[in-house]
C-alpha cells in the first residue's frame, strides 16, 4: 500500500453516455433507505391529514380523500428526495398512499401481501442483513470506471455486490480484452444479472451467486464496490490482506474511516459521485 496521499481527479468526459440515474443521491446514505422512505411517508401523512383535519374542523368542508392522497404522495416523494433517497424512490413514494388506501378499501387477498413481501425480500436481501441497500451505478460513473481499467489485456475486474450487473455488463463491452466478475447474493438481483449476462452473450463476464466476503480478492486487478458505510472498514482490511500489489480498489461514494484514499475521482454527474481509489 502506498503512503496515504490524496488528490482529486476529474473523470474524463469522453465516451460518456446520457446519465441513467441523474438523481442517485449523495453518498451518504448512512441511514437505511427503507427507514427514510417510511419517515417521509409518516411525516407527509401527519402534515397532510393533520392540516386537512384542522381545515375540516374550521370550515366544515371535508376535503376529498383522493386530493389528500395525491398531496400526501407528492409531499412524501419530495421529503424522501430531500432526505437523500434516490430519484427512483419518488414514484414509489408518490404511489404508496394510494396503495395503502386501496389495500384498506378493497378486499385485497392476503396472498398478495405475501407475494409483495417475498418480492421485496428477494430484492433487498442485503439491506437488513448487511446494511447495504440497492442503488445502481450510473452511466457516467461506468464511463469513469472504464478509464480506470488497466491498459494491458487479460486483467480481471470484480464488482462486489453487482446488483443488476450494470457495471460488469457495460465494462465488458467496452473492454472485451478483460474478464469481469460480479458477485451477488440477493436472489432476485442475481437472477436478473445472470439473465442479462446470458442475453448479452458476453463471453468475458461471470455472474456468481456468492457472498463476496467468501471470495479471495487476490485474483483481481481492479475491485469495485458500491455498498454503504457499514462494510467499508472490514472490506478495506480484507482488500489490504488479499489484493495483490499494484491492484486497485475502487469504492463508489463510501470512504474508509481513518484510511484516506490515494486518489479521489470526481464524476461529472448529478449526484457528484466520488470514486475513492486505493492502489495496493
Ligand atoms: C448499492 S448496490 C450496487 C449494485 C451494483 N454494484 C451497481 O453499482 O450498480 C449493492 C449490491 O451489493 C449486494 N450485496 C451486499 N452485500 C453483499 C454480499 N455480502 N455479497 C454479495 N452481494 C452483496 C446487494 O444485494 C446489492 O445488490
């Protein structure tokens, strides 16, 4: 490991495509997104239904429920965004009050709740267990990652927790001379990444259903992660022990407390992504 030195680099803009998730929000989802989403709903509900209650008491004019649900959803979406939730949470937040109202109004069969619950568990498998939620690397960040890959052929790249497989799939197209491996344990995400890999036909990609903690990082030249603050200290220790000299650890957004990155690459995207780079 080189002595700690840090400078901030700007990601090259060439070969950038349109941002796919302009609103992925700041790194610092130090709190769980589900908790933030719920907090935004509760606050929005108190605000809207509390105000409606007061207005109705004063004017004796009952506000239509549909109007309240629209306002509640809108406020919850904006509050969630303000609290740091990614853009893709906004439609979920906006629709949530309607879903709750529909579930209370209509006789929704109980198996529907079970199916929705199981679906959420299969996607957000690692949120409760490992403190790692789901958000995806955007297109500009993938382009910045491409510029970090070794110039020589036959290098190996790993994405620890590959989600839907976006980074490995797109990098494997840019660099057919390298080998790309994604590890994932959320069953639904693994399945989707695996299917995308099959459909892409890329011969230089593997999607492996495996906990990355059980993997030896020593065989990779570049290890990428986009996780959360929770696993970073232990992950850095694992990387320090296992990664070979000269290899590169890249953490999207999340620092390692007490171990400043050797370099920080700033990506010119809506969420001001920072790639923290440690050269082993
Ligand atoms: C924030 S997402 C990033 C997804 C993808 N790397 C990307 O950047 O688009 C983190 C992913 O890591 C997965 N994950 C978390 N802990 C894991 C573990 N111990 N082993 C494998 N995957 C894990 C989660 O299920 C989630 O899909």
